[in-house]
C-alpha cells in the first residue's frame, strides 16, 4: 500500500507522537533473486493477476535464464494456488 505519513502532534512529556496516514494507492512487487549468482530483479506492477504472474514467469524463463535447465521457484502462500493454475 502506498501511503503518506503525517505527524499530527507531539507530546513533549511522554516523547510520543501520533501519526496519521492517507492511502495513495496500491502496487505489487515481483521479486526474483538468485543468491548464488548475486543477482536480483524487482518488477513493479499496478495489479496482481494471474496474467501478470504468467508474464513474469515467462520473462524469468525466456529473458533472465534462457539457458537454464532447471529453475527453482519458491512462492509465498498468499495466492500461490491460483497463480499456479495459470501455468497448467
């Protein structure tokens, strides 16, 4: 979530501040990394759909690792099942 932070006021005795934030929109991050190569790639999209996921997987295979025989993909558990359906 993209937010703007504002400090409303500060309590000088307690050294505490109250914060308020305003939502400015959302975005999605696809993060790819290969620690043994020292490589990482972040792609920012405005939405997180099966089509976006399929496009990123295609780029991973065709653009970033075209000569890879085996590519291990580790997914988070949030939405992974739906994302894997588009690969079938």
